[in-house]
C-alpha cells in the first residue's frame, strides 16, 4: 500500500504508466501540465462568493488530506474531497458515504478544488454555482491503495469516518462509491424499510402505580405516521407502510434538516388551528387532497405539524430494544425543531397534571407510557395506556358513508348500541377516522354489505348515500356524553374490538 504523502513530479498508476488527472464533463483526462483549477475559477466570481479562489501556483502538500463537506445546495449532498497533486479531487455524493458494504452510493465527479477549500465553511450566495450553506462534516487524512483514472481506493481516517472505500467510474462523470470493509460499529444494523407502530390500550383511569413508573404525552388525534430519514431524504409512511410523502410535502424538509442521520421517528401529523389545537376537519381535507396542484393549495391553506414522540432506529442502532426513557433522550437530542415538526414534552409525575392539561387544551386525553418499556412493533401493549377525557362506549357498525374521493373508504360510520336483539342508532362517527383506520375498515365493510338498515330502534337520519352493513363489527368510540334523546354526543372513533 502506498502512502499518499509520497511525492514525485509525475505519479504512476497501478498500470505502470504516468497517472493523469481525472477531468470533468466528457470523461476525458487532463494532462499533468493543464491548469487543474481552470474549471473551478471559471464557475466562480470572487466578488460574489466567499469561496477561496487562489491565483498563485498550486501549493505543495502531503497528498494525504481529505475533507467531507455537507452541502445544502439545491439538493442536499456531501462533497468528498481528496488532496492530490496540489488540488482537491472532488465527488458529490447525494446520500453520503455508504455505512456498510452491502450498498453502493452514487458519486458524481466534479471539478478539482483548491487545497484552501478543505477549510471552507459558509454560505454560497443563492444564484451562484453551488449556492447554499456548506459545513465541514468530517476531515482527516487518508492512505492510497490504488489511484487510476477509473478507480480510486483509499482508507479514510477521520473523526467520524474510518474505513476502506473505493470510488469507481461507471460512465462519464458518474461514479459509485463502495465501502470495502465491515461497518465501523460491530453492532451496526441497516435501517429497516418500515416498522409497524406500537399502540396503547384504551383505559378510563390513570395507572395505579403511576407515581414512579410512567410518563405522559398528549393525545393529538392526528394521523399516525412514521418518518424514515436516510441520506438527507425524508419518507412519510402510514401505519400500514403506505408512502404519503407527496400528501405532506412540507415534511420533506425534515430530511435535509437531519442531514446524514439515519433514523425512523414515530409520531402524528396534525393541522393546528389559530389557538394551537388540532383541527380534525382541516386534517381530513389534507388527506383527501388529490393531485399536485390541490396538494400545494391545501399545504398553503392548512400546513401540517409533525409531533414526534418516539425513535425506532438511529444511525445503525435498533432503538426499539431500549427503554422508553432512553429513546426519549435520543429523540430529543437529534435536533427535531423546525417549522413543521417538533417533539412535544413527555410529562413526568402521577398523570393528574397531564390529564388536566389535556382537558384545558380541549384534547381527547393522554397516553401513559411505562418508563422502562421497550417498543413493541405492531402490538397493542399494556405498557402504553390511552386515558380518555371522554366516556368510552362499545358500539356496532351498521352503516357507512363513502368518501367523496372515490377511494371506497368510509368518511363516516353509523353506529348503534344493542338492546337485547335490537340495534338502537346511537350516532354518526365523523372524527378520529385516520387514513389508517379508514383503510382497515374499507374491505371489512364491503364484505358485510346489505340492502336495508339494520337499526330497529330509532331510525338513522337521512339514508341517502349510506351503505348498510350487517352489524357484526364491534368498535369502541368516545363521546362528549349523551343528548336528551340518549344518542352519543360528537362520537369519535377509537378502534375495532
């Protein structure tokens, strides 16, 4: 293995011939005598950018310096630069260096940069070439194993990156970068594509042993969603794994905000009204917006906020196995503060204060979470308990009103309560039906179709547009109490039983 610090007027590649410089654009190679910074200078105006633009001859270096810069340009990427023959040979890597040898990442070969660029951080003005903020993400020294015009093998020794990498050309300026050795962390695991969220069990009272073992979060009654971030890109996933990133474009910015971090966050999407309270109707309108133009209008009129309350994966660690308190510490430490996302507080104590706060905010209740509980994907666990501010009722579904978007999913449910062999109409459920709940209910309701109303006591209101079903699906709803006629006041969906 050759040390990068070896110096000679003309370098030789592994083939034994003179090594030539990698060019940009057509894939041609530049001869050693060419001005290696000509393209760099042509693209930059020293009067308009703070980037270093040297005019002196190339400095003498040890050919062993590398720097990785996080570049928030039009699209976030990481610039990997290796000192070579007086310049920094550079690649733009959209997803950053791959953390394990199972995945290759695209690396676009760009123009050579001056050595002074290894210390550059700052704002390149918008409208200029590469405009945007640039930070030094890592730097250190490197060893050369091979350097030709088609393949560069190096060992990086940085404060964040340590490992063997090969850059290899696939066509023109497009290269790929591959990690050649195992991940830095022996316990490293790849980020999963999707994790089914954990659910809490509904309850009417706070836990009996609540003084020391529980923390409390608000019930936001929004759309449950996981946000998966990798390579500076955010993906918004419903509970069933459906990708709804296009429905909530304002959440895409969460990816660049977290940079190179790889994580999966659990939380809820809400639309807040002017008082800061969740507005179920506005959220439903966001969910039903179809087409890019309608989505843009809806996002401008009713922007969403993502409330993050759990962390399921972080930079190669499966955090579902950690206790709740440790997951919260990690979640609060990754910097989730932005225009459309935040981490709402977890309230310690016996729960009385948290429940009172939820009532004063007009929220549905609180979720009690055991401090020592692991995250149980896909399970409704007693380690989480949903304490409602409203009475809970067991009902049977007798009909449904289809969504106007043609999806075949329910927009509302007609429910009843059994009295002997009769079914008494109890109300129409219009709130609490998240996109996940509607998708779960749709196939079940279609299989139970019938022609007439199943309600035998107290007829349902105007039946126009209602699809009737056999009343075999039991469910749980909450309400604000009962009307004078005994119907549920403002019933809200909780779950199937």
